[in-house]
C-alpha cells in the first residue's frame, strides 16, 4: 500500500514560484562584448575559486583543471545556450586570431 504522508510534487509551470525565468548569459554584470575577425563575442572572466569543473580549451585542446582562472565565451548575437559556451585559457583566447585554422594539439 502506498504511503499517504509523502509530499506530492506539483508540476512546475511558468506561474509557479519554483520556476526560474530564462535569463540570457549576456545579462551578467561581469561580461563584456569583444569584436574580432571571427565575430562579436560575450566574454566573462571566471576566477579560479569559482571554477569547479574541468573543461577543455578549444584553443590548445588541453584541459582546464578545476580551480584554474579562465574565460567563458559565447556568440554575442545569441542568447548563449549552454551548447554555445566555450571555456578558454585567457592566453589562448587572446591568441585565437594568430593561430592557423584547423591546427589542434
């Protein structure tokens, strides 16, 4: 027999107090927009203490260990979904226009 004292979950709707509204990534106060030959990008600096996961830098194809300061970038014309964000070493991000295309390490 099922328990009757278990709290029931209500379906989360837009009017629910638990629902969070969609916020574009560009709305953060610590991000800025940079222009380059590859387009306009939103750039956010992540301090080492705020980095809790390991990422792979698309510039050098090396890992960014947790606790490493880095930058997160996404296209400026988009809302910046999770799939479009990239985590870069700061020197790799600054050197992205000097690298030959298709060169991966």
